[in-house]
C-alpha cells in the first residue's frame, strides 16, 4: 500500500505526465461525444481533417520545440526573449503557409476523398490555426524552461471549455457537425487566455523578433520539421490511403483504432518531452557515453509504462472500442489489437531519435525517418490492396518493427545504447514497483 501511495504521489508531481493525461482524458471524452452525436460519414470527414492538420501541428513542433530547448539551455535570459519571439514569428509564418497549402490540396482532392465537408473545414482552419499556433508556442516556451505546471493548467482549461461548448451546442440543437467542433476551439482559446492572461501576456509582451535568430531556429529546426513530417506520414499514410480506397464509415472505424493508439502513446510522449532536455544537458555536460547511459535508463522508464498499458489494451480491445464509440464500429477492436503490438518496440525507436537530436545530429534522425516512410509505404501498398482496411493495420505494425530494428543496428556505433542494460532497468523498476520517471 505504501508503494502504491508513493507511486500516486510521484504521478501527481510529474506535471509533464499529468498534463498529457489531462489532454488524453479530454480527447477521449470529446471523441466519445463525436462518435455518438455525428453520423459515420461525418465522423469520417472529421477524422480525415484531424489527420491532415496533425501534419501542421507536428511539423510546427519539430520546427521550434527542439530548437528552443537546445538554445534556451545554452543562452542567458536576455537571449531567450529574442529566441522565443523569433520562434513565434517563424511558427506563425509556417502555420499560415501550411494551412493555405492544405486548404488548396483539400479542394483539389475533393473528388478523390469522398468527404464533402473537408474543403470547408480546411478553409476555416486558416483562422483557427493562428490561435492554436500561439498556444503551442507558449507551451514550447514553458517546456524549454521546464515549467510543466503551466502546461498542465492550460490543458485543464482548454479541454474543459472545449468539451463544455460542444455539449451545450448538442443539448440545444440535438446535432453535431465537424464545422461546429472546429469553431469550438475559439471559445476554448479565450478561456485559456483569461486563465493565463498574466503569464501569456508577459510572454507576448517580451517578444523580440530577430531575423538572425529566425534563421538559426530554421537551420536547426528544419531537420526536426522534416523528421516530424516524415514521422507523421509514416504514422498517418494508412489513413490517407484509406481515404481514397475505403468508405467514410470504414475510415471512421479504422480511425477509432488509430486514435486509441495515439492516446495510449500520449503518456510516453509526455515522458519523452521531459526526458529530452535532460538528455541534451547530459550530452553537453558529460559527453556521448554518459548520454547513452541516460538513454538506456530513459528507455527503461518508457518500457515500464508501455508494457502494462499495451498488454491491457490488447486484452480489453472490445471493451475500449465499445466505451469510446458504442456498438456501431465492431471491426475497430480487431484493428486495435494489431496496432497495439507495435507499442512494445516504440520506446527504443523514440529514444534513438531523441538521442540523435540531443547530440546535435537532427539530420540523421530526419534521414532515418524518411527511410522508415518508404518502408511503410511499400508495406501499405501491398497489404491494403490485398486485405483492405485490415491490411493497413498489419502493414503499419510490421513497418514499426522493421524500421526500429534496422535503425538500431545502423546507429549502434554512433549512439551506443545497451539493450541488456535497458531490460535490467525495466526489471528493477517492476521489482521496486516504481516506473522511475521524474518530472
């Protein structure tokens, strides 16, 4: 009992993990509302829209987040104001340009993806995306300064306001459309602005945009941008292909499974975000060998979370799908069981990418992700034509295993991580009943 209490206390004080859990909880609730209040075709359109804008969101994170963490660790407070302001300017330019391109692509492909609501959603995102860009930039500033409590508070307010607005609309009009869900982000942003007006206002007031820093952030972050885009293509190319080859209802069922996987990954993502600054600091302070040992310990932390999480999800797939979306999508449980198998090897691939970024080698992470994308595309092309939606799930899982193993073998000398040490640390964590992560 004491160990359980100790574990709960550690979870409570791990603000990075708690922020991720809050985001996960609200995302689950929002999707439960959408799955029950929207038609299958409407849910398919919303799923494709979220898939497309996730490319912008993740590319923007790759462009500024790693660069800000790296530069904040090496420069004084006076320079940090210019770094943060320049990152905001670059982020806004990129987001608007990418949103315009996506809107154009959505209009051109409106006959390929039989999703009539999609072009209008992408057009409206041109405006809403500015607000989300500011929020994500503020999160990046707090992350670079290890101020995860602020991210936790913002996640609470945004999720609560967004869900409340959607429920109120449905209670009044007894229907819910994708356009409504998108526009509900505006009052949610205003709620966060009211809650964090002092800290967010101070951050915006100290913004100093400098061309030199924008160039330096771009030069560093372009590899992270490319890596995240390639990674998103690797993870979402199945949805893009199914948008053309499957019905909107079939796409909705597959999206339920992939969305559950993405939510299961959120705790790992949160812990990874808190790990990255520590790995970078370890590299600059003590060198490559010390950073490699830190990576082994961090991989063990992720595995100690991932193993029970994904095993329980595999066993309870039917229950998870029913709770999330009701009984209209029974095939989603089969897709989930296949996709969840990849979660047991993801920590090794995740830490290898973080180690390459932290040691100043983001270009190698970018190349590795591009290689993974081409492998996954080949597998998807074969299995989807053979088995349809089921083939997409099989190809995605095989792609994760194949590319992670090949990347680990190729970078063995460049990043000398030890599998034996990692597994020994996992056993030690379970023996002590402590996952071992820290805020």
